[in-house]
């Protein structure tokens, strides 16, 4: 099961530099790998009779329905609250905690776990392997420092 939550590059956006204007950005799929959570979510969808597909009014095509929308602002609020709670417990961070920090941390943890570079490229949504290779350079630098 997957939830449509984060932004994904469209074919046009992949060809053009920079970000697409707000409102034209599409969504990424986030795979759910916790089997208990997926089972609970499926039960909720069945119980509440939430439709899993919807017809796009503009294109007329059938698409997977979004169960809930998680915006950039929502994620930043969650992170801000977590950082504030950590600070109240005396925990500090040496770098700003942002969604992008989590993205980089995820990539580095996958490298530490030995995931193949092509798999990481796919998980990160990189079109070019050179974008993913940046993480291997950081990984090599960290190995030299330790």
C-alpha cells in the first residue's frame, strides 16, 4: 500500500530547471512498509468506506485517491514541534532540522546499510546517478575522518 503525500517531478519539471510554480506541483508516493500499520490503515479504509480511486475532473482518468494531504507546511510544523519538545528535554541539534535534513539522513543511512547505489537512486527519485553519487563522496569522507 502507498500513500500519495509528497511532491514528485512531472516529466516537464524534469526537463526544466528549478521548481514548478505552486499549484502545479504533483505528489510523490511514499511506500508504507510497516505491515501492522498497513493492516490498520486498510481496516480504516474499509470501515469508513473511503474510496481508493477517484476520477480526475480535468483529465477524466481514474487515479489513486489520497487518504489525506500532507503539505510542506504540515511537515515543517511537525518537525518544529518535535524540535521544541526535544529542546525542552535538553536535546540540541548541531544542524537545522528540516525535511531536507531527513532526506539526506535517509540517503546516508541507506548507504551505511549497504543498499546498492542504483536502488538508492530510485528511492531518492534522482534522474541522474551523479546526483546520488554525492552521497558516496560524503560517505567516503566520513570514513576517512573516523
